[in-house]
């Protein structure tokens, strides 16, 4: 008959036992230390006593209470069902984010549609976005009803869909060039997202695809004149007609003389509000200026041929 060892009757740790503040901080901040259970979740209910526990936990990480990282981790721990593994990964991934990247991440952390693990994936995409296109990303995440699906589509438009190892260096660099955006194009997209009332994320992505092929003058006309209350003739510019307006602008050729374009913009800026807020007037003036330049060029060529 086998003897029963002491270990066989030793009390087992309750897997549902709440971790103490010291255990939580130690498990999160010390790389070699793991929680006693395989996966324990830090869920902070919205109770006053638990709020104190959360604040003590964050204080134990050495973050200033008024810092952006503190606010992000607070939102991540209190609004998401984040495991200790998730929290460790979160702390590591936000360590070297810029203030502008942290601003974008904070908006996403406060969206209920994003899970703890999805947020970790989003951080990697934020890093890949780079500094030039970050303003476009901020404009997009600030739109209403932007969840994981729309954000995935946005990233698919601005980022290569794989790593150099997965795609091959040549294909990766080609896709990188195809999806590049100039600062003036980013500014135009930001203007569209912030000035067109209640623009949908579907239309925003459609506009992003079109703006990538904008010329500098197209971008400048949008950034300069698209403000709240603009119209096209008698119709106000809204989510219903903004794509059509951008298509019309994109179809117009640009002036070859940049100085002539600058003078035209200054002249437009001095027009009365009812004209400089009317894109029908603005685009017609732009078209007239292009045709005038083309006639002048044609006349000069004829003169030399004669």
C-alpha cells in the first residue's frame, strides 16, 4: 500500500484568489517573475476602493500621474480585461512611443470596440505608420464609429501588407513607394476629416486612396479653402457629396507655373466669403487659369514655329 506524501494533501492555491498589490507590480515589472497561475487577469471594477488599488499599482510602476503613459495604462487596465501578460507587453511596447503616437493610442484605448490584445497589435501598426502619415491616422481615429475593422482597412491603404522577409525586399519597397504620402497630401486628408461634417469612415478611406494621387496644387486648394460651411453652388459640402467634389478636383490639370498658382490662391483668398466658400466658383477659377496658361503656351509655340 502506497503511503500518502505530505505534498499530496497540501492545500492548493485558489486560482481565483485576487493578487495583492505587491504581487501584481512584481509580476508586471520584473521580467523573470511570473504569476503563480498560468494566466491571471487584472480587472478593475469602477468602485472607489478598487480605484485606489489601480492608482497604487500604477504608482508602483514609477510613472508620473499626469503623464500620458500613466493615463493610457490606466485606461488599458480599467476598461479592458487585460491579463498580466498583456500589461507587460503594453508597458514594453509604449516605452519608446513619441507624444504624438501616444495621443493616437490613448484615443484607441478608450474605444470599447478594441480588446486588450487588439490594442497590442495596433501599437505595432502605429509604429510602422511613421511621422509623416501620423496626422492622417489621428484624423481617422477621431472619426465616429471607427472600430478594429475600419482601422484595419486604413492600415491596409497606408502600410505594406507584410514584412520584407514575407514579401521579399523588392516587392516590399515597391509597395512602400506606392503607399507613400507627401506632407501636403496628409494635410489635405486631415482637413477633409476634420472639416466635413460627420464624414463616414468608409468615405474617409475612399478619399485617402484618391488623395494619394493628388498633385501639390490639388492638396493646397483643399487645405486652404475647405472650411466649415463651404458649399458647391447651392449645395453644402457633406459626407454625401465630398467624394464627388474630390473626384472633380482630381480631374483638373495643374498649372505648370507654380508662381502663377500662388498668385491665383492669393487672389481667391481676397474674394468675398460667398465666393471663396463656394467650390464651384473656386474650381471654375482654377480651370480658367489652367486654360489661360495653356493658351499662352500654345501662342508662344506658334510664334516660334512661324
